[in-house]
C-alpha cells in the first residue's frame, strides 16, 4: 500500500489523467445517452488530453535528460522505423487504390486513417479486433529477440483460437458456474495449445536442426486445414456456415 501511495505522489499528473480518461471513456458516454454533440466533445477531450500528456512527458524527459540524443536511443530508432514502415505501407496502399479505382482512392484512404476513431464503438471494436494480433506480434517479437524467426504465429493463433471457441461452445456448464472461469479457461487452454503448436518447429530446430522458417510456414497450412476439419466436425453451425456462437 505504501508503494502505491508513493507512486501516486511521484506520478500525480499521470494518475490524475488516467482517472479522467477512465471517466471519459467508460463512464461519461453512458450519461450522454443519444446526445451526439456531447459524445463528440468527449471524444475530442480524449484526444486532446492524450496529446497534452505526451507533450508533458516529452518536456519533463528533456528537463531530466538535458544531454539526451534521439539518434542514440535504440528504442526511439526502432519506434521511428516502425512508424516509417506504417507510413510507407499506407502510401503503397493508396498507390494501389489510385491504380484500381482513382475516384474512390482518397475517400477510401481517409476511411482507413480515421475509420476507427469516428465513434466510441469504433474505438472499442478496433481494440477488440487488434488485441489478438498485437499479442501474436509480441510472440513473434519474443522469438526475434532470441535470434529465431517465428513465422508460424498464424498457425499458433489459429490453433489457439479453435480451442478457445470450442471451450466457449462446449463448456457452457462452466459458464453457469462463473463467466470469468469460462473465458479464463478458454484463454488458458488456447495459450497452451498455441504454445504446443509453436514448440513443434522449436523442437525440430533444437534436436534436428530443421530450419524454423520452413517448418513454421508449413505448419501454418497444416493448422489452417486442420482447423477447417475440426470446426466442421465439432462446432459447425450449418445454418450460418460458420462456427457456433
């Protein structure tokens, strides 16, 4: 408890801003109801506070590190490289859209840029859909830090996803005990199965010196077709041609 109090004392601005953002994101929109203007004000306030806090952190960092050089920071160099890669990717996509459909290229590009921020629901959906991809990216980054190339993340995600959905569909009795236990078990077993699938190229590399890039890519296709077989065999909803809810 003492450590928490000390942390709050030394990070008053960050703690206060976190509280305000929590209210703006989760509490205040409910009080706005159908008032679109008020919701827009809340959205604008979130972005303004975010930029203000970022600017505040930059200023305080410069004051505490007067001799800091951005080019000497590996973190900033890596972050800058990632940002440049994103910008190049977006511009390349714009170029393709201009070739395919020039009249709709710029409206489509604008939708890509701001589409996820046009409402609180859009922001929530963006976080909801991106979280599995972000976590999968972290799995790839972990392997990269060890000098290996985990190209099999797609297969690992797919196998884990099947197990999570299977538990969600078939283990309804657990959900009646506790919804938290239900999705907790789904996440736990999905992580275990994804880890086992990722261990296959790892074991082949460790004990037979099989190139992990080749074996992992091949296992992606195995996982894809195996998932099709498992879904149609165990959790298929023929009325809607997809997995069960």
